[in-house]
């Protein structure tokens, strides 16, 4: 269970939780705390290790432990339930899967076997059919041939009866017969020879023998025949069987039976097969009776015997016959044919066929043969020569079927196994997910609690530090304490961020819904970063579309937080170029993108296109931006569509979706890091945090907040070009008057109706300026060239302003435009003097916009006539207002009140006060003194800082001091610092609070000077030469802040 | 009598306007005049005399500084110009002030020629102004002597 990772964390956490033994970096804590997790993560050591990370920390929080434990258990229960519910049929029967596969294989085997059998049977049947048909065919043919031969013998018998018996004398002798039979032998190819034997009874033997000159011999011995009843000696024979002559056919047992049977039936009669003498072939002897006289119809046996004259016999060469026959037929090689004489059923006699040649004994066919002899029975048996081969199609089909069947089964099995595996994995993942989520929730809760717990003591520490700083400390001690305080504050800020993040994740963060002014929020944010951006020399600008309602309802603090975060990031990572914050309705961006180029016609855009240089980008500062959306090309759609559509359509829905984009030209985000930008604690890379600091939590909080505001956050970034972050947020529309307390700044309304020319070659920047001026109620014409502006203003070329009016209150010049225009200073001066000379014509006041300005540039500006004011960027409506007020408002006020009520109030404020005026310039001193005296003040003058210091040695009786800044030897800042130091010393000595209000007198009107004044300990400043309004304001402010009566009391 | 006064007043008004129109004076002068009341009846004159004394002194200083051939202390000249600029802007001597702004620039650029030329211009300018204002005071005096009151001139 123990791993170093765990230990490390547990010790850390326990330290944070006031573990009494912080050195106890032993696994002991781990083992102690592991019990709890065993409740839920018993079975999986791997998983529990993951949770180990948080586990030890959790131990400190008994409360949370409970809730988390419950949650974890719940999760597990759910999981199990889910397991059961989610399991499928396959899942449940997983054990049967291999059995199923075997069963399937067996079934497939059986089916294959069945198919084999079926196919085999089919082929057998076919084979049999073939055999039957072949056998029958052979038998029929054999029969036919045989009967043809028999018929020929029959015909020969008739021939003999006709020409031997019916002719007298006989027409046939042996020679004739032999000749005839030889010549007609072609008709009897199967008969090796024919012979005719005459019926000779014993009584006639003598006569017969003498007649023929030979004795009747027996067949087997060739000896003269013994005496018998009857003889059948061969008298005619074919040459091939001439050896038969004189042989008694009746001497052989079988021949005798044959002869008897033949003469009884009158039909051809066959012998049983025997080896023929000549050819040694198996053969049968055919015997045919020859009758002397014509027989009556249906003669009886007796009549037949009586009528018998002789017998014609022939040897049938059955073997040759069958051989011939088979030779004529196709397929004779394939089958084996046997012909049997089965007259004696128990002992069939082979007539044809090699007994050795068995052939395929399994299959045979018998065909009956009828050779015309009713006594004799014959049959033919056919067999295949070879055993039936297994047919090729069976050989291929069956294994193929089996293979396919088996494969299908295996595939199904594999799929099922896979499904089971995937489902198992899925359930496992689900379980892990639940655990991980629970751990995440636990982590968030832990963070929230820890942060909260840390905050309480931290606040104590900070409070104590603040109190410590109020006590008397040596400078070193003070330094230490202050450092501690700064660190503490930074820590608190960090903790707050973490807390935010954790709160959001734990779903505890709720958004407020209060009305607020977006524009002033943005101005506030801008002012936060103005110092930094000015130091870096980057342009910082904000633009809010007119369509965005003035007041919306939402969480202003969180909105501000997001913007501060994003802008802060941008400022952090941008070294040159600009940062541009743009707010518009989310719907508007679509409009802008879709609007036709025709929409943005008009003078302004023409000027702009003429002025845009191809070398620089049309962005705020001219640097390339990552996202093209803020470049002028698309921005002008926004501006122009705004002009056309302002208030023409007012969305009736109660919600308004704002899109805020923050564009910078900083270092950008490396492509590899872009994916994890919104992940907590992730920065572009670890070197980033080393170079720029920060925890990397800000963006993830912003993302969460934006999501809480029902918006989205995203960005486009190109390394070394810049990033553009944008987010949308949904706010409620809100009545303008529902904002009860006035916003921080109330823009002065005294500028309404004024006209101004803004000289700026960069259209985006000009649009931003115009936006701020518009908020002040000043209508603006943008010109790209200072020269045109000057000539327009001085009316030299007589051309009216683009807007058609000639009234012009001020010309606001961008520093770039001024610097880049050569030799314009003289013209400006000229214009100034000329217009000033003409009292009927109003002087357009000149003001310069600058991000940063060097001293020499500033002096040049002053000499060129921009002495009126230099407005430092970033622009804010309130600041422009304040600056312009210095230039314009006073004169106006004076016009409105020639005698003025303000002098009266100023008088009431200054009457009886003793004021020290410090100025090296005698004239100035006198004028200031005169002015102050006029309001009833008692004035003492000092011509240098040293003199003033002398006069202001404590205790003194002065109520206020007006201090010139630029003085030889000791300037106003230094003098003030010394005065303040004296006051501090006096306080330490006398325990009396001294604070003399010191007001700077300066001709400089830039903001920076004012800040310098405050830094050196002054309370305010009045511009030189004295103007009542200005004087009153400053005096009233500083006197209010430091009531003079108090100081005078303390002094008396 | 009244007609005379009225005429004088008219003349005075026109004269003042011309001073403004020709750029001798600016708003600050008006401001200065507004500071003059019964409590300090000669405030303007007093300040102006201070101013012109200052001018004499400063121009003299500068002339001396610029006279030194070889090493001209432009810093010192600059300081003087600054003084003069402050004074002139306090009294509303617009032309002098304008010249001073130029002068200061030249001074910083250490442009000797320009400085000398400018100094001469300043010298002429303040003297011209002095004469003009002398005339103005004379007119005022005449009006007062004639029993009239010096009119407020609204330059706008």
C-alpha cells in the first residue's frame, strides 16, 4: 500500500492540518488512514492506490470522510446494481460458451456426415440404375443374338428336311452340306459348326452302316457303338466339325437327353455349358429336331417322336458370343459380366466369365436370359469391375461444409467471447469512473475545506500584520512586516482562486444577479492595467458595441474577474503591440460577418481604405493578431452595422448574450499546449510559470465561471503572433433605472453636442476613440491625416467637416499620426494663433493621445500647441472626460456664470485661511497671491522651496500651501517630501497629527504629473495659471479630506 | 460728456479687442483683470509692472548669457526662458509666451543663432506689449477722469 508518493502528500496535508508532529513523515499516517478506503475499495489494490493521493488528506476531516464514504459506497452499490442490470444474455451464460462451441462442432460434424451419406446413397442408386440398365441391355442383346443364331439353325433344319428328306433322291450330301454351311457361316457367327445327325433305330443300323460305309461310333471313345435302341450318327457336318462324322450323338448322356427333349418339344434345345473341343471356349450345344413329314397342328409328343428324322446340332461359342457383344457396347470395361446356367438352381454352371474376376461384390444385378429352351434356365450377373470410387463432389462438398460450419461456429464464439470481454471492461471502466468522480468530488470538497480553513488563520495573520505595521517599528522591522503582509496577501489571493475553483467544481458557487454597467466595469479593469501597459508601451483599448445595453443584470464581480483574468494574462504575455477588449452582442458577430460590403460605404471607410498600408495589419496597433476577427475588415462591419441599426431593432427577449473578445499580440500559446489551456494548474509549459509566474488556475476558473454564465470560452492563438480569447455570457436585460446606486463614475454630461475631429490613421483605434467620445456625447469625425485635419480646422481650404458642420470643439490627435507628420508643428501653431486671434471663431482645442511619451516629445507637443492636454492611454471615457474638462469645461462654466457662484463658495472656503504660495516666479507668485486674496485668504509668499521650509517649521499657522513644481535648486516634489518628513518627525515627538494640504501648481496637465504629485505627498494640484473652477475643486477636495479646522485646532 | 465717455469706452473696448485679436493677450489676461477689485484696485497694473520688470531683468540676463562668446550656458538661458514663459503665461501675454516656447526649444537644441534671434524677438515683443498696455492704461485713466467706468470687455 505504501508508496513514496502517498507519503509525501500525506505528510504535507497533515502539516496543513496542524498535525502536532510535522516531522512524522512516516508511512504510519498512511497505514492509519487506509482503513477507511478498505470499506469501498477492498478488492482492488490498484484502484485504491489512485485514491491514496487524497486519502491521507481526507483523514483530517471526519465530517467529509463520512459523506465521501457514503458517496463511495453508494457509487459501488449503484455499480453493482448496474452490473446486474446491464449484463446481457451472453454475459450470464459465459460459462456455456466453450461447450456451445463443441456442441456446434459436433452438430456440424453430424450434418456433414448426413450429407455425405445422402450424396453417397444418391450416387449408389445412380450406379445401380446404370448397372441395371447396362446389365439388362446386355442380356437382351445376348438373347437377341442368340435367338437369331437359333433361327438360322432352325432354317438349316428346314433346309435339311426339305432337301434331304422331301427330295428323293436326297439333294444334299456331305459335300453339299459342308459347302453350304461353310458359305452361310457368316449368318451364324456364334456357332462354331453345325452337324446333322440322322435318327437311326437299331433295326436299321446295319442298313445304315452299310449305306454309309462306316460304323456308328461313340463320342467318348470313338469305338464302334454298342448296340442301343436308337442312334443318332452325324451324317453331314460342317468342315470345322468334320471330326463329328459318324459319331453317335446319342452316345453322350447329355446329348442324348438333349436330342430326346428336342424331338419331343420340336424346339431348339441347349446343353449345359462345357468346353468346346476346338476352341476350349465354354459353349453349349444346340440341338434342333428335323421332322420327316409335315407335322399336324399341335402334334403330340408321340407324333413328334415318330416324325423325327434327325437332329441338327451346333456348338454355341457362348464366350465368344458374350465377348463380341460386350465389345460392341460402351462401358464394357467398367463392368464384369457372368452368365450362368441355373437349370440346376443349387449348382449354377458358368457359361461365361472368369470366376476369379470378382469385381465389386457389393453390387450386382441379375438379368434373366431366355435362350428359347424352356428346360434350361440362364441368368446374367453384372458387377462393376471396380469398387465405387468416392465421388469428387462429395470429397469437396463435405469437408468444405464442415470447415465453413466450424468457422461460423468459431466466429460466433469469438464474437461472444469478445462481447463478454468488452462488457467486462465496460463495467470495470464504469466502476473506475464512478470511483474517479467520487475522488474528484472529494478532492474538490477537500480543497474547498482546506482553503477555507487556511483563510481563517491567514486573515488573522494579515490583521495582526496590519496592526503591527501601525505600531512603532524600526525601518528594518517595518520592511519585514510589510514583506510579510505582501506575501500574505498574495497567498490569500491564491487561496481564493483555489477556493473559487474548488467551489465551482463542488457546485457551490452561485452567481449573483445585480444590475451593473458593463462599460464602467470594463473601464475599471482597464485602469487596473493602465500602469503596466503604459510601462510596457502596449496599447490597451476597450470597445463596447452600442447595441450592448447599458445596464444588464448579472454577476458583475465574476464578470469582472473573468475579464481581469484574461486581460491580466494578455498583459503578462504581451511585450509589444496591443491588447484589445471588445464587447458586442453574440448575434452581432454573425451580422457583421454576413453583412454585405455595400453596407459600409461612405466617406469614413473610403478614407480608411486609402490610408491602410499593406505593410501593416489593420489591427489596433498594426501588429498582426491571431484572430482576424478584430481586424478592421470585420470590425468595420460591426461599427457600420451599428450605425445603421442602432436602436432600430430592440430584442424583446429578456436575456442578452454578450460576446467579449480579448485580443493580444503577445507570445501566443504553443500549439502543443493549446489543448490543455483550460485545465487547472496547467500552463503552456513549465518554463512559463518560471518566466511569468502564476499558478495557471485563472483560465480554468474563467472557464467555469463562463459556463456558469451559460456561455462558452475559447481562443485562437498563434505562437509569436498573439492570442485572442473570447467568451460569451448570458445576462438579463435590465431597465436603465433599476440601477439604484450610481455607478462608480458618472460621466460628465457637459460635453453633449460637441464635435471633435480624431486624427488617427488606424481605423480600429479610431473606432475605439470614437466609442469613448460617443459615450461622452461628443460626435466624432475621423481623419487619417493630421494635415487635412489642421487645414479643415483652420478653414483654409474651406471644406466643411465630413459631417457637414463647421462647428468644431476639439481636435484629438493620435501621437503616431502627429509624429509621423513632418513639419506640422508650425502649422498647428499657426492655426492656434490664427483662430485665437479671431474672437468670433471658437478655438478648437488640441489634445494628444499617447500610450507613452518621452520628455522631449512632451515638450515638443507643448510647443506645438498641444499644451492643452495630453491624454494618456489606455483611454477611458471618464479619463478623457476629466482631461477634456480641464481644457473645455472651465471656459464654459465661466461663460455660464460671469460673476459665478463658485467664487462665492470658494470665498467661503478660503476666507480667513492662511495660505503659503511658493513660486520662484515673481509674477506668478503675485498673480496667485492676488487670486487667493480675492477669495479672502491671507497669503504669504515664498520664492523658493528652502524659504517655504523655513516658514513651515512646526508649529506654523498655515492652512494650506500652493507649491510650484518646477523651481530651481529645490523643486516642488522635493520640498513637499521634506515638509512631509518634518510633519512625521513632529508627530513622533509631539504625538500631534500634522498634515498641511499641499497643492501643486503646474502647467502640465498630463495625468502622469498628477500621479507624481500624489506620490511625493501632495494632496492635489491646480493648473497654472489659476482658474477659479479648477482652484475651487482642488481646494475643496483637499480641504475636505483634511479639514483645516482640525489642523488649526491642533496647532492652537 | 457722456458721449465723450461713451466714445472713450468704445475706443477702449475696440482697443482691447484688437489686442486680443492680434494675439497680444489671451484669456489669462481677462482672468487677471477679474482679480482686480476694490480690495486691490491697482492689481493689474502692479502685476504687469512686476512682469515687465521681470522681462527687463530676464532679457538682460539672457543677453548677457548669450553674449559670452565660446561657452554659452544654455541651461541658464533655458531657466530664464522658463521663468519668462511662466510669467508671461500668468499675465496672459500670449505672443511673448509663444515666443518663449519656441525659445526654449531652441535653447534645448543649443541653437545659438536661433536663441539670439528669438531673444531679439522677445525683446521687441515685450516692449511692444508694454507700449500697447501703456496705451490701454492711459485710456482707462482717461475714462476714469471723464467720470466713466472702465467697461468689462467680453472677448468671446
